[in-house]
């Protein structure tokens, strides 16, 4: 009977490795579970040929077993073409957060229903439409089959699975509650995506209006204003134009004669800003400015606090050690100011101190957050308290987004009206002067 090597954890979270005889993988998993263990990886020992489970019996006499360490080649049908070329990386589709959230939720459902992890990964590999994610799942299946744990297979794909995801899965494997951790990961990703979409949705309208204003202004300055300039020259001669008309005319001349310089200057500014943002000091300065911006700063602060507290609460409730959890939160905070504050908290906790003092000294977190963290530390329910803070700030973000949207809409309409109205008035003032002059001449 074939042997299967397995890695499993017991009720106390201790990892156990061993081998077991079984006719197929499903029976091996059942035997491991019968010992009170939770298998995280299982596969046939090299040189062993598992008996096919479809017939339920031993192989027939005279049949030849496949060679050790070699997979039997599948039979090819007429017309089948097998191409083993991998798609180049630059042509692969990016794995979106939404795709990863759906994958996590589906895997959690499969594992929670009692399906073995490896079989669940194979199911998801077959039905995942994203090419990049499909290849990653295939490699993860091979890694788990070779004896690696699920978290170890995730580490081979750092561009898809961040440290938060990997460490929570590792904690779930150690505690034998992988399905619970996967459910928490799915809920965390869904709530984070919900907040992100709301903030993006609030910015769509002003961005569209801003592009419309730039497009209309450019069209008027390049196509319309020069024609009015010729008309004014013919009818008014050397008479002076109103100041606002002169300003618009000069702006039109500048855009027409220095268009490439303007475009190059904008592109250069964006390029330098991008480089500056990637530096440590630049990222910190930009994030400080974000937090201090009027109206928008409050929304940025609430969003960052909600993300930080939910991430830390989810990690702690999943069994990740507090220092390791703080390192992960620091690296995934998305805000350099918050990251620096979390680093201070990490250093304080490492020295045996409380989280409260460094949080208060950072002057980033409101007193309510600091008080709730202090209560959570004193009562031993820090994870639950952090989750409650995140829920509270998620609601505040919803209200802030709704309020900001209602304010931005009229402001952008007024902004667009002022730009277009200024150009229209600048062009009509000389026309009124021309009409008045012609009327006086006719009299």
C-alpha cells in the first residue's frame, strides 16, 4: 500500500510530521484526521504509486506501475495541441485586490466545508480566470504537494500575497484554525475594498469636472480667442482693451506659442513628484500634507486609522505575536506618518511598555482611540477593542465621504463657471465697446 507523507497540527497548534499508509490521498487525509490532527500538507512519498481510487481495489495482474518520480503522461486526443510556454510577465494581467478577495472567500468556504486544502486549491486553479493568479495557484499546488505548508507556498508569490496575508495564514496553520483565518482575511479585504471604493467614488466627480475645465479652457484659448483677437484689431485699431481682455489674450498667446514647454513642464513636475514621493523623506512630507489638508485631511486621517486598527486587530485575533503584528501593520499602513507612529509603539512594547504613551506622543491618533487602546490593554481584549475602533471609523469615513461629496459638487461647478465666465466676459466687453462706438458714429 502506498505511503503518504503529511504535515499536520494538533489541537494545541503543535506541528507534526510523519507518514501513513493509504490506498489514495483522500483516505490518507481521513486517517490523519482520525488521529485528531489537522493536515496542512500531504502527498505521496517518492517512489510510491498510489492505487487508483476509481476501482477501489488493487491493480490488475500484469499492469505496470509508473516509474518512480515520474508522472504518467496524459493520453492525447487527436487534434490536441499541448503548449507548455508560459506567458511573458509583461503580458500577464495584474492580480487586483477584488480578485484576491474573491479567491480568499472561496477558499475559506471550501476549507470550512471540510474539503482538503490541496483539493480546494486545485478547484480554484481550474475556475480562476486571471492568468497570473491561475499560474500562482498551480505553483502553490505543486509546492503543497511536495510537502511545503500553505504559508510557505504563499511566500513564493510576494507580489500577490502581502506579509499580512502570509502571516495570518501561518498563524491559522499553527492554531489549526485555517478556515477561520481565511474568513477573517476575506472580511478584512472586503471592508478595506469597500472603504477604498467609497473614497475613489467621491473623487470621480471632481476629477471629471477638473479635466472638463482644462479641456474647455484649452479649447477656448487655442481655437476661439485668436479669432476674437483679429476682430478686435480690425475694429478697434490701437484702442486699449479692458484689463481682463488683455489678460485672457496674453494667456492665449502664451499657450499657443509655448504649448510644448507647458506640457513638458507639467510632465517634468509629475516625474519629479513621483521620484520625490518614493523617497523616505518625500513620502513622509507628502503624507503630513495630506493629513493637514483642509476638509480632505480629516478623511485621510480617519481612513488611515480605520485601516491600521482593523489590520492590527485582525492579526492579534488570529494569533500573530504582537511585535510581529506591529511590524506588519507598519509595513502595510500606507501612510508614512502612521508607520512612524507604529514603529514607536513597536519599540515601546519591545521594552515592556504600554502602547498608549507612544500613540499619544505621535499626535496622530484622537484621544478616543488612545483611551480605547488603553482599556483594551488593561482588560486583555485589545483585539476586540481595535476592531470596534475600526468599525466606528468606518462609519465616520462613510459620513465624511458623503459630506465631502455634497461640498465638492457645488465648489467644482462654481470653479468651472468662474473659468468659462471670465473668458466670456473678457470677450464681450470689447464687443460692447465696439457696438457703442458704432452707434455713436451713426448718430
